[in-house]
């Protein structure tokens, strides 16, 4: 075996190793993307549940007596502020 043949084998081994590492990175990236999707869907479900609660609170305010609705606004505003902050935080991660 000539020196050139040995070098070609070594160079091919380096290329093969690089291909294996790239494939490993691709697999890792797919897994990370899947994990991010799961996390995103979980956060969306939480936001939708909070939205439904906000809608219910608004319905309570609409259906309350003239003097009682103002006492309910703090609960709605707090819930809305939390929901807005969660949504903003979620969107800023992406």
C-alpha cells in the first residue's frame, strides 16, 4: 500500500466521521424541534384554558347587577394581565 493510498483512506475516514456527526446533529435537531412543539402545544392549551376563564368572567360581569360588576373587574383584569404576559413571553421565545 502506498503512502498516497494510506492518505486517501485517512481522508475518507475523516469524511465518513464528519458525515456521521452531521447525521447525529440532524437527529438531535429533530428531537429538539419535537420537544419544542410539545412544549408549544402545552403552552397553547394553557392559554386557551385561561382564555375560556376570561370569557366566563366577562360573562359574569355582563350578567351582574349594576353595582356589583365593578367588584368583578379586578379578577378579570388580573387574569387578562397574566394571560397577556404569558402570551408575550411565549411569542418572544419563538
